[in-house]
C-alpha cells in the first residue's frame, strides 16, 4: 500500500475531519516545509492531505524503534542524523542531502519539519538551516512550499486537522549564491516568515492563548467538526489587536472570557449552542434522523463496549509514559494499533475455545461493526448534546452571554470572518 493510501486510511481512522486549504502544489520538484506540533501525527495528517506522494526527512533515531520501521518504509522516510542525537558528521548529513536531491531531480517532492523537533511551544521553534541548504544546493530548481498544521485538539482521538498550504517562497535572488551562510540565513528567515501566518504560532504567548480562547468561544460547530481555517484566520487577526491593548484591558477581557468558559463547563454546553434559536421547523426535521441515529447507537453499543478496555488502556499508557502534549496522540495511535488487534485475537481465541471456532468470528465482526459505526455513535453523542442545549436554551445567563458576544464582535471585527 502506497504512502498516500496508508496515510489516508490511518488518517480517516484517527481524525474525524481532515481539511486542506490553500493553492495546489506546483508541478515539478517541491520542498514542503511544515510546523511540527504533534509528533508522528504531523506526517500522517500531511501525507493524507497532500495531493501527491512525498518523501519525508526523519531523524535517524526513529529507526531504532522496531514498531515504526514499517511506517518509515511506507512513508519513504529519509534518515538524517541530528547533531543533538550524536553521531552526526558532515558526511552523514551530505548523504541525507544527496538522497533528497535524488528525489527532487526525479521531479518528486520531499517534506520536512524545519523546526527539527516536535513541541508544544506557543511560538515556532528556531528553524534549522537544513531546508535552506537543501534548496540552495539542489541540482534542479525547487519550489519551496510552506505549510501549516492546525489541530482542533491534537491529543484527542477523532478530532479535526487542517493543512494550510502557502504560496511558494520567492528565493530566485539567492539561488546563485549556493549554500553561502548569508544566503542560508536569509532563506531560513524567509521560511519562518512564510510559515507563521499558516499556523497558530506566535511569540506573544499571553495574547495567543487569549486569541485562541476567544476564537473557540465564537466557534459555530462542535469542536471535532469546527471550521479550523476560520478559527486560524480569527486567531491570526486577533493576536495583533490584542497585543495593542493595555494590560488592564487585556486582563479585563481575560476575566470575561474565563467567566464565559466556566459557565459553559458548568452547564455542559458548547459555545455554538448559546442563543441557538432551535426553530420548530428545524427541530421537526432533525427529530427523525436523531431517533434513527440514537436507535442505531444503542445497537452499536455492545460491540463498542467490547473494545472499550483496549481503547482506555491505550489512553492510559499514553498518559503514563509521557506528559508532553505533542507526543500523546502518537502514543495513543501506536498503542491502539497494537492493543486493538491483540485484544480482538484474544477474544476470538477465548470465544472459539468456549463456543466453537465458528463463534471466533464474532469478536472480529464486532470490531468491524464498532469501527464502521463510529460516525453514527459520534453523531448520536451530538444529538444528545443538542437535546441538552435545547433544554437549557432559556437559562437566565444566556442574554448576558449573547450581549458579551455582540460586544466582542463589535470590538474585534476579525471575529466576524
């Protein structure tokens, strides 16, 4: 199975919504440069959303992990030894560059993370110079494409991801200089400038955090299906506006936002449910489908509960072995890929031994039903949440929250995008 197909299959399992925005990749060799906020989920999400196969530059230490080797092979990963991992020599680095140049010379594409490390930092990490040196020393002309990854909730199973492609970075004026240090530094600076607006990164940590909280309060859909491109645009527009506020005004806005968040948590509501009109015609149109989904969810509940233990165990293992937010999803995915088949095999053996080997198929059918029925279960949960919102639509605090939302829209026009 090719890298794109493998990534799409795994991506559709892990993510509920995958979306790509921005211009198409140009024809010919491309160097695709991405931010790196979510471990191994980053190449998975990007490969699932790119419209062409791409090789991936990956740290050589990943080959030390046996479970990852099949995926590294499927993703056509090119190992690079980083100085921080030890063992890096000019020769080993040049060998990695040579492999990348071979792919580019064939008209192919290579993707890499110029930060050189996955992290949870608010701002982009300092960029390594490898991407610039690869481009400047390439034997063929290369389009340098910045790309930003934005997650709805990066550590959560069945959430959403956005890949935002940018326009090619202009660097023709530097091409004739080769890998001259000044040209390398200049191109690296251009890469950083091109990446930042495509992501949710900024050096102003406080304003970035508040911008994200405000943008989520204005969300118009469940978190797992929210429009991440609209959210990204809102955050990017809000950060400079918030940075211009006085400390007093910023603190006052934080208090209002945190109070609204606390009320939503207390009531168990989503932001998009506050003030929703729940028109009679709309409710009557929704009811038959909701009833069918809830009935189907009840039928799917037994096979789903059968596989609840390995699902919970994968989550527990991820939390037990890392407290780094950018690695949690990676461990959950790898743990689930190991534990679910193992659990299914154990159930099949136990069922076959107890009731005959014909019955051994039951756990496998249950796993298939639970997997295929996952979208129905998710919609049923949203239906129950919609009922909660309907029952609490006349809460006395709703008018105050709507007025606060109106004031936010008046104060920050960026939210109206």
